[in-house]
C-alpha cells in the first residue's frame, strides 16, 4: 500500500514499508460561522478560521458517529471531540483532562476510550480521547464545523493534562501516536508532514496534502532530508516539563543562534496557524521589513500590498542548510483576510511573536509546512527531525 514515492528509511537493517497515508484537507470556517465557545474544546480563533484537518469515526457500531474537521495538532497530546455521547462500547478511562493552548484557550472534559477510525485509511485503533457533550443528547457533529482537535504530539505533553478521577485510576492513558505504535498499527514512530496549498480563491475544503504515519513521502520533497536531533525535555516559565517535536535552529539574519538554547529552540506545531519568533528576532524582522505596522483594532500585523515583496525573508538554518521563507509566503492568503473582514488594501502577517511563558524560541506553524517538508523520526535513537524543500518552497 502506498509504496510508490515513499522514502525508504532504514534503521539497524530494518526497512520500513507501507506507511499509512491519510487524507488531509484544509478547512475554512467563515467569520459568521466561527466557533466562539471556549472550554469545550480548543478554538483557534474567534474570527474566521483556517486550518488543516482530519475526519474520524468513533465506535464500532453500525451507525458509529463521525467527527469532522478535527484540527491536526502536533503541539498537544490529548484528542478532544464534540458533541459526544458515549457509544455502547465506550469506556471511561478513569481520568479527566484539561489542556491549555498557546493561544490562551482551554479544553477540558471526561476521558473515554473506544475504537477510532482515521479518515482516508482502513486502520483503526482503540485509543483514549476526551468527549464533550452537546447542548442535548441529540446533538450531532456538523460536517461544516470544527468538531474538535486530533492530537499527534509526544506522550510527555499529556503528563499534566490528565487528572485521575479515583485513587485507583492507574497509569495515564497513552496518546494517539504511542498507542498506534504499541498496537503495531504503525511500524515505527515516524510522522511525515507535507501539506499542499489549498484553494486560495474559494477556500474550499479540498484534499490538500498528506499526513503520513510510519514513514515520510519522498514524492513531496524536492531535496534530501537534512537531519538534526530532536531536543529533550525543557521547562516552561511555570516550571512544568514540556517535550515538543522541536529542534535547535538558527536564523542568522534575525540574530537567532544555537548559543542561545531558548531563542533557538523551535517546535513543529500544526495546531498553530502562524510562525512565531522570539521577541528580539521579531523586532529585528519588523525593522528589516518595510511598512509593517500593528493594527490595534484588528489585533494583527499588516503591510500595504505594494510592500509585501519588501518583507524580510526568514532564513531558517539547520545543520548549515538554509531553508528560506520568501516574502510572499509570510502573509495570509487573500481569501482568509476577506473572510476575517480585514480590508483588502493590506496583507496580514503570518509571522508573530512567541508567548513568553512557553520559554522556547518559536513555533513553525501549519501554513509554513507547505513550504517545508518535515519528517519526525522518534524511532531513531536518538530521536531526530528532518527538513526538506518542496515544490512550493
């Protein structure tokens, strides 16, 4: 299955084959339909939303419910779905969960386990998730809306999210990817992230790329992978341990160097729309770009369209290899700006500043994974992350 075009990865004499290639689509929620409720599951914005998404089915019964447009998040490790009513085979896992996200939103609810089928594949896994009920028991998932978040982050990220409901709840539930590996649904803990541009005119939910489990897709790369070690556990400003899919990188033109182990630590986060930089680097980026200003009414950085070409490119440097984000790749697509109600005489920045409490340098968000292919290899010892160019670089 899917053997053509795959990157063969050999580890200690073992060649991985038959990775699971999932259908990923870009989902757009118009501004008048955007979710504003918080606390049930993560919402990315109270304005129009655009993100890469996956559909799932939960349960084994004949009429098992589907949940649509779950945001793909490599920056968290607990999956949330809503509106959810437990099926006949669902079981409580003995834990409740609460997750704080980088955008300030909070998700919480009761932990369950049941069979999950990932859209675009025949593969199923019995896994833990958090289900939140709707306003009534008859509420069903809306194919046009956002029905939750599917978490592909490292197990360590869920450590503080789960709270036992009894003194005998046992071990915390496994996150989705570790569960897939344990059950041998995935041959190895490898994730391939290679999104494609969505329809920039209509913003419709088309098949827009691939999320590969157990391998990486060579057909989406235009260069060989540049590998660098995945970083270890670090502490956020609250003193809590965090383990992201993260690397040390440099952005020489913005003063980011590996000698600073905070500023140079960047995480791969598909749950974040923008790419976030350290405060000092972002200040330099604004100064080197022309006419970038902050709109206090729209709460976004913007630039007149005539000056988009003057934006300073971002020169990620990984193990000496430079991966450049060009000026035109640093602003939102026009249709999303229109959907947000933003005036069309400006372009709006996909680059912003990282929140200080995370205590890391930055995040590479979902939209820039169109221009960078990322291969997350937790199977290797030590874990590593590879970067390659794409035809959209």
